[in-house]
């Protein structure tokens, strides 16, 4: 089956001329007119630089990058809100854009009137809009407010209705910018399902988001924009991993021992005790890599140092791993197992060691959390005590299957039987 190119972007650049911070003011013209005439009044800022890609029917393209990377500017060029300075954009069929809450809505018109207005702007007849009107209202969950002016809606209601209109009015290409950032959990789930349905119907979607989990769940391909240029493009998992790894402050964790003296405390009980340091110790080999960089499935020991100002009963040291998407992966406490060695009440300094025997964390970057407790009382907590990087390479040399998903890939014991379960 031949797949047509629905979006083609060729060497697109976009520049803006903005006033310089030190541009002459009116007082400068009065006091020093000669200098003011010669002083530069503006500067050129490049928002996009030679961006090129193609998108076929039914593809969902994710666009990621830090704030100011040019993502929204690219979507505005594709939506024909602004024209590129150089380059060319070719888009086939109707385009529905959802770049911010209430895009394309008139605040004085009711929800019903705005649905029909958007449909006509997309080239649909009133009969075509009527056929999907009930589905739009049901998806948006605006209820009795459908005949109320849009200006009376909350931002969440406007967002739900705008996305519902874009998803149901059968545009050939949908352009969505951070639609999941405002909605609640139920609406986000419905959005993800609707965008999958749109893709299965053969419609093309461009999706910008800082939510890497949503990008990974929806997009078949990802473009990473950095300072207006395409830094990397390709498979979703690979590009996201490269993008998130670029933000990791490896320089601060280059040594075996990471001091926590100056770490930012998320919570702390002043005067009782504090976490002092954290250290990774590799079990064997791999001397060419720093201790905080392990192979997929490689065992290591994690040590957490502490200092108490006075003896603390029921001392507990805890650690946790959070991935670069902000999701908690696992947590472990020194009191989890009955044979855990506890500090004696008279000890005021020391360290707690835990053997991370088979974490099988998926390749990526993880932030290690550390906590110090006395029973249920939290004494000290550091949310990003250290950084752990898990490489693609497996510790046993076996190939890693790309179809594995989730944060962990545990190695469990499997058996096969000849008899089917029927």
C-alpha cells in the first residue's frame, strides 16, 4: 500500500528582528544624538535553522526540545500562522491546529456555535458537522454548557472542547501543542486514545509535549529540536533517551564519592542528623567506566553515609530510583528485611550499604533519592542525591530485545510445557 507524503518541510528557517537590550532610548537621542544614530537598534534572532523532514499519512511525529528550542515556532509555520523566512512547507488536505487553549474559538459565541464555525473553517458543511456533533459533545464532557458563551468556560473546558473539535472534524493533519499539560487524568487518557484512533484512520499528527511518557506511547518517530535546528531524528525510544541524557549533570558525579553536604534538601529535621555522601561500587571489571555508569543488568553496591548529632533510635536509611521522566521506579528501606543490619543507638556516624544485585533497569538515566529516618520521622531527604546511567550493553553479553517496555526488565524463571492451557 502506497503511503502519501502529507507534510513536507524543506530547509525551513525563521528569523525575527527584535529590539536590542541596549538600544538607544528617547533620552539618549536628546543628550547624545550622534551616538544614538550610530547605535544598533535591533538584532536578528534565529528561531528555526534549516529544518527538514517528511511525514506520511497516518504517522504520529513527536517534537521535543527544551523551552526556546523552536518547537512552537515550527508549529506556527506549519499552521500558516506565520511564514518561514526561507524554505518551503507543503501540506496536503485540511489542517486542524490546537496550539493553545481556545485556539480558533470566538469568546462571545457559544460552544455549539464555535463547533460549527470551526467545521466551516475546515471546509465542512453544516450537515457533516451535525453528524459528529453529539460525539464532540460527549468527548468534551461540557454537558449543559454547550449553549453557554465560550468566555464563561474554564480553561479545562475550553481545552476539552477544542481538542474534541480537532479530533472529530476529520482534518487530514492534526497539529497539537502540549494539549495534555492542562487537562486532568481522565481527559489525558481520552486524548491519548483519540490520537491513536486518528492515526489508525490514516490521519497525520504532529505532537509537541514535554511529557516523554505520552510521546513514547503515541509517536512512531521523534524529532529533537535544539536551538532551532534538528539535533536528532529517528526512533522514539532512541531520540528520547539521547534528549534526556543530555540534561544529566554528569560532571558533578564523575567521582566515586558524591558529597551531599551542599545538596538541596527537600525535607529536613534540623538538629537531629543529615545525609553526608553517596557512593557507587561496581562488583567487578569495567574499570574503563565511572562507577555511576553500569551495564544493563549489572550488579553494584550503593552506600549512603550519614551523620547524627545524637543517638537516634530505630534508624532507617532508604533509597529510591526515579527515571528521567519523573516516574518512581523502585524504593528500598534498610528495615525491609528482618536480617538487615541496623545501626546501634550509640552510633552517630556511619553508612548503610545495599546490594543492588539484579536491578535490570532499562537503559537510561535515573536519579537516586536518599532518606534518613528515625522510625516514621523523616530526618533528611535528598531527591537527587546522585545520577545513575544504565547503558545499552548487557552485563552478560546477550542481546537486549527492543520490544521490552516499562522501567524495569526483571529476569524471571520461565518453563515450557507441551500441554496447552485449554
